[in-house]
């Protein structure tokens, strides 16, 4: 991936400059970043899957290696303390290699506690970033101080060219996997078989996925974070919803698609209607636009679809004002995306911190910032037929607003969600997902 190598030096300079400013604000002389280590399962000698500290992954491509440290002081070359045990139970990590190694002073330790000798003797003016319960007691001056964390999180939301290239590659992998998953669905595969086809299409393992894939057939598409994989296909196939990503150098893509088992039926027509509106929503990812405005626009559009398909008997305006749309579309429009699927800072009011809460009527909205150049956000409207929420609506004051026979007809299909990853740029939105699907 030569473009990553070309863009990386500028990215690293941005990271260093961001840390320089944040460290000055936090009144610290150095920062130590701990990758973390895997936790043991209860009453077992097996570990949970390990995910490296995202602050460390911001500096260098994610190696998935435990017990590593980065130490940085302004004006110095960052130091990587790389853990490479002399082990025969597990395969030790290979020597650091690639386009990034020349930018670090690298020392290799065989035992995790040896890392202490590679850090400054006095750490009282050093802040450490990492999970507090995993950190050794080495006399750090501060642990995850807000004055340091807040400006880092704020800057992480605005992606560099290197980061966008990582996400572009991740998206290409994800799109290849989505195509494989759709083909498996069309062939009548079970959820488990579709998941295996997806992983093969992405060329990645379960542990390399940026999040647990959502692979739901029929009514399982109405479970927003459906977490199981049935090994037997349903007797009658109605629909398929898949929310699944891929990764590159620690960066994620996050893509959702919905399908009808019967092309051209009413459910398929609803998918096409939401898809058209979703693309128009993506076109609204403009620098200077408050993200909550896009979310409220999504509710108006969903209300229009509900009205067009005779699922509600009130006007779209009334469906939104009364909260009826929240039964069919109960989640937020999307979130920041990057080193983490739900990337940090979505509710942050500014680089110094503070909270910009979501609208009271829409508490699950994960992004309330005004869009800035470099923001990568998901745009993922949905229409669902969730029995528990529908039961509440049916027994409430707005029951007459719904055409229940039409809704009951849709229940076996579960729901629809369509999700793209979009970059806000000064020239307008750049849809990473649609570009990858449009490629040969």
C-alpha cells in the first residue's frame, strides 16, 4: 500500500503537533502510551481477545501486540518499547518492520517489566494513557488527565490523508465481503454460513473485524445489535440485514445493507425508497452543518416513507412531532468513525472538553458536533418493525396514527438499515462506501 507510506510522515507530524499542544495545556513534559494486555477469562487460563489502546494506534499501524509502550516528549523522536517475549507457547511477534519504523527509536524487551528501564527515571512529570486497571505503578504524574485527553479526542475526529487512505482500504475490503455475504444470502445460506462467506470475502478473521458483525435474517433484522448466528436457515426467507465492517492498520469501516428475498415486493420497494433518501442524506454531510440537523432531517424523511407506504395514517409532520417515527427509527443517524467504530468525541463541545448533549427527544444520537473538514461520519437511517416498541405504541395515545394491518404484514421482515461512511471535505461530501461499491 504505497499511498499509506507516502501519507504517513505528514500524519505523524500532525499527531506530534497535537500532542505538543495538548501536553503544554496539561503541564506535562512527557507522555507514555500503553498498548494494554489481554485479560484472563474468569476461572480460566484463556484470554479475551486483545485490542490495542487506540491512542497508540494513532501513532503507528496497529500490530495487535501487547505490553508495548510509546514514550514521547516534545522535540524528541518518539520511542517504541516493543514487547517480543522468548516464548514457545505462543508465536512471538515479528520484528517491527514497514514504512513507519524509521520514525521511531525502537527497543525490544523480552519481559514486560523491562519496559520500565526504557522510560525516564522520574515519571512525575509524565502523563500515561491507558486502561487504569492495567497500568503498572511506576510513579506516573497523571493518568488520562482530561486536559490532555480532550484536545487529543477533538483532533482525532478530523482525519489526515493517511487515515482516510486507511479507511478507504478498509472500505474496499468491507465491500468485497458484503458482496460475498449477499451472494450467500441469495443462495439460501444460514446466518452462520453468511458470516463465514463474509470473513472469506474480507480476507480477515473474526478478531480482525472492527466490531461484532450483525448478520440477521427475517425478524432478526429488527434487533439493532443482533448478536447470534443461527446455523439453520429459516423455513421461509423474507429478508436480510447485515451490518459489518473491516479494518486496515487499525482503522475501521462500518457498512450496513438490507435485502429482500423477493425482489420487487413491498419490502424491497421500501428498501429502495430508504436507499434513495439515504443518498440524499449523505449529500448533506457538508462542512459547517450541525450533525443533529441531519438526524432530524432523517426523521422527516422516514416519516415520508412511512406515509407513502401507508404504514401511518397521519401526516409526516405529525408523525415526527408526536414521536411516532421513533418507534420505527429508534436510534441515531450515525457517529464518528476511525480508530474505533464509535469513535471518541461525538458529544464533545470543544477541544477543551465539555458535553454537547443530544436532543432530549433523541437520546441515542452519538454525534452532536458541527461537521468539520476531515470528519468521517456514518449515515445510517433505518425503518424497523420491533415488536416491543410497536406494542408500546399500540397501547399508547398515538395508536390510531398507525395502520396496523400494514405494519403486521411487515413484521416477518424485521427491518431496514442502510449505512455509508462519508467524509466532510471543503469541496463537499466524499462517500467512501458508494465509491467502493461503484468500483469494478
